[in-house]
C-alpha cells in the first residue's frame, strides 16, 4: 500500500514538473484563451494543491532553485540567496510564499496590503497585451487585509525572505493616509524582512498625489520614527512610478537622503500607452490601468540608471519592469539595480524564469 502511494505521488509530482517545463509550449496557449484574472486564481489554486502532493516541494526545489554563493547579495543589511525576486501583485494575500520560494525566487514581496480588506475595482480589471508581452491592470489593491496576511506569514517556512508592500484603503482620504501606512507597518512588522511603501499605483484614485515631496516626506519620516523605535529596525523602501519627470526623480533622491529610508523600487506600472503594438481599438476597449511587462522595460531601466547616477549610488535600487529574460535582468543590474523583481515575465515565461536568470548570472561571473 505504501509503495503504491509513493508511486502515485511520484507520478503526480513528475507530471507537475513536466507541465512546468512545457509551460510556454503546452499550457500558455490554453491559459491565454480565458479571462486573465480567472486564470490567475485557477493557477494559484493549482499551485497550492500541487505542492501538497508528497515529494513535489522537494522535487521543485531540486529543479528550480539554483544554490550558489556567487548569487548571494548583501543588500540593506539582508542576505539574499539570489538577486531574483517576485514583485508585489502576484501573491497579494501571502498565500503562496513557500511555493513561490520553491520555484527559485530569492525573495517574495507580498501585497499590496491595506489595513482593512477591500474588493478592489470592478471586474474585468486584468488584461493581456499579447502583442506586447505585457499586461494592463486596474486591480485597485484588492486584498484580505494586513492582519490576515500577517497571520499567514507567521506560518511560512523559515529562511524565506519576504517584503511587505503596504498601501492605503481606497476610502481613506489622502490627509489620513499616514494612519493606514502605520497600521500596516505595525501589523506586518513581526513577520516581514523589509517594507515597501506603495504610493505609485495608478489604480487607487488620488494615490499618486502622495508622491509629491511634502506628503511623501511626512509619511516616510513618520514610518522611520516608528521603525527606529523598534529593537531591530527593518529596511523601508519606496516604490515609485515610471512616469516621474527627472525633476521629480531628483526629489526622490532628496527624500531618500532626508528620511534615511533604505532604498527605492523602480518601477511600478505606467499610465503611458506610447509605443504599444496592440491596436488602438483594443486599448480603448480595455480602458484605464497600469501597463507592465515589456512595454515598461526601457523606461524602468532609464529610471534606475538616472537614480543610480544622480545619487552616486547612495542607496540600493530594486529594478522591476519588463524582465522576461536573463538579458533583461542583467540590463537592470548594469544600470545600477542591486536586485531585480519579476511579475509579468513570470506569467509569460513560466515557472522556470527565476532558474534561467540565476543560471545565466552565475555563468556570466
């Protein structure tokens, strides 16, 4: 009986890894026939179910995780096993941290979480731009709240680096936004390794106004006060939009210096529609939202390079936007990023993307 169970589990585990390996050839054409958000929930549920099969986690780690001291990075006081992370937005509610780590990501960023649960914007709100290898989303910080996320993170496997991406509830006025960021900070502080302050999503009305120098400085200074009052403060980073002007990027450099935060994540999604291959009729039908993926690659790299050069490398940058390959990741690192994150590339390239990038980075050193 035990031998039969073992054989069945091994067969299921092998089948799972086979489909992962054949993701682009077999699964992607099928998945892309259906609504993007529905498929996201289907895939994440399947991932959770698959990793409950005996042997799957261990086999996944053997297949996807690249372990090499050359890949380790020391950034803002933390040791990252490799420089390739998963960006916020994929695991909003911290439900897949163990599984995503087993797919080779060196760190996982959860969220964006808000103090209170909220449904986000009406569906449909996630769209594929297949001709551009991009996405448009107007999710609107849909999540189950900071406290439930914190509770799930208490039970994650030891040794997985997790960032907490925090935001404000949609119905919280901007003048009270600081209260929301503080609530999220205190709820998540015991269970995350670093924080990301998200004031750059285009999908919460008025949120990007908080990127202006005065309100942003006030929020970050207050969070830093709370942080420094802790026995062991944690790195706080700021996630910025790619649509900022050079003058606004200069302000960001000043704000980092003034507030003493640990670094910047560049960049969030863009509201620009420049250079898209997708036809204008389709774009009009989709409507508002932030563009991610390959259309963002060049601008995100420009922002990274500008911040790095203008600041003289004064703070670490996590580069994100349009990373579909090892070359894309290397482009961000050469522009001045210390680490990179993937989201849209994970969807288009499949579960082997972190391994491919890590192997290439290891071989190029």
